[in-house]
């Protein structure tokens, strides 16, 4: 199965939360309400440097994806 890089999600138990799931390495879900990130990867010391370099970019991409999706609903 081919997945998109980002998936938008919500949950009625958390009505203010908006989630973006990043499906590529490093896989994570971010709650845009509070910028909390949950990782789906286990990282070792070697991964830490790559993670630090990629995290900021991936979170910025996730936020841009959300903004783009919301703009499409507003049209």
C-alpha cells in the first residue's frame, strides 16, 4: 500500500486537537494544538544526530501541510 507523506486526523475525545501523521522516517504524529510530538521510531545514539537535523524540517512540513489542507476547505 502506498501512503501519503502526511495524514490529517482528529478525534472527538480531544475536540481541540488536530493531528498530522508523518508516515516516512522519522515517523511521528504531531498534535498541532500544543506541538506535542509522539515518535513511532526507536532511536539510538547514531540516529540522534539525524533526528535532530530532520525534526525541525519535518515539523515545519507537517504544519505547512495542515495550512494547505485548511486553505482548500476555505475555498
